[in-house]
C-alpha cells in the first residue's frame, strides 16, 4: 500500500483529490493508495476552511500541523498550495528523500525557485510531475499533434484563458500557467521573447518564436488556434468538465507505479519562465527576452 499525503488544503484541487483517494463513504479510486493525511495552514482562514472542506468529502484520518510532518511515513505527496511561493518550500524535503512529488500550477511563483526545484529533483532522482490540467484535454493534445505533424507550415497561433490579477496568491502568477502551458504544450518551449500589455483586468501578449508568433489574451475562456499556410487554421473551445482533475491524479498514480516523472525538466519549468517574462514585459513596457535555463 502506497501512503500519500496532500500539502495545501486551501485549494479546491486538494478537495477533489482527497475525495477521490479516500471518499467519505469509504470509496477509493485506487485500491493500492492510502491517503494518510493533509496539511493546511490553520493560521490562515483559507487553510482552516480547506481542512473543513476536505473533512466533508473525505475520510482523511489526519490533519497535520506542519508540511514536513509526513516525512517519516509518506511514500509520495501532492503539493496543492494555492500560492506558488509555497511549492518549493513544501516539496523540498520530500524531493530530497527521492519520493514522487506532484506539484500544482504554478509550479513556483518565481523563476529561481523553478530552477532550484528542478535541480533538486534531478540531484535526488525524485520523480516529479504536475502543472496545468489544460494540457490533458483532448483539444490541446489534438493541436499539439497537429503542430508536430505540420511544423514547417505553421504561421502562428492564438490562445486565451482566464486570468486573476488581484489576489492573495501571487497576483498574475496565480492563474496564468494555464495559458502559458497550453502554448508550450502546443507550440513548444523555444520562445525567444515576449511583449505584453495590461489592460485593466486582462493582459494581451505576443510570444515570439524563431519563425512565427503566438498571440495570447489572458482574460476570457479557454480557446486555442493554430494558423497554417494555405489559409488553413485549426481552432477549438475547451470546456473543462467536473472530472477535469482525474487526468492529473492519474498522472500522479502512474508516476508512483513506474517511478518515472516528467522526462524534460526544461519543459516542466518553461511555463514559470514565460510567466515571469510576461509579467516583466507588461510591468516594464518592453520586449523581454526568454531564456529557459539548462537543468
């Protein structure tokens, strides 16, 4: 039996994961996974509420007082804290232990933490995965395959997603990985630069690749388009269902089963680098170079 802990109860993702792993009625999505506990920061209202919500939907046996409390017992952990600044901090000692760690979006809320997290996982051979649920949708998978098959003819694209610019969880960092990870999943990580402009509660951006650009609008529903020569285009609206979290949970489960996490650390942290560059671009009103560090 694999013992799993969830770190960060304030996120609704944590509520869904806890309910699936250890339902209030005794049900389990995976019979060989045991949810041993959850950590929520009870010094904060959202942490207290998160613990209460998990207790309503899950038979979670223990609510810890510290995120390191499961170190001696957990075989794997899910980091679901809403603020990306907590992700490396919560995951650090578990990664040092070499156990599988799933990390919610944003992977971190600054570029230095992202590079440090990837380097730590590589050093200790700890399997890691996570990020945005959007990359698991059939639409994004279809567009990604389309670009790979037609890469020489791609002229650009356009991607949209919601944004939350004013919040207690890092501002622009909090929600923007959904959009940028859709871009990296479909068009790749080799972005050269970004320009961006904030307009009230939205952000418009242009991501420049070697031979085309992808425009983006942070501030509406989930859509994606690929433009191809010959006046051709493939577009889609993306609708997340109630079970949007299950592919992420299955990724985590498969990582536990195989001992293999993400294959490319640069690809894993690329959305964080793009978010940081986008933020600087609209705050400083300048084109910002993008460099994804080697890991």
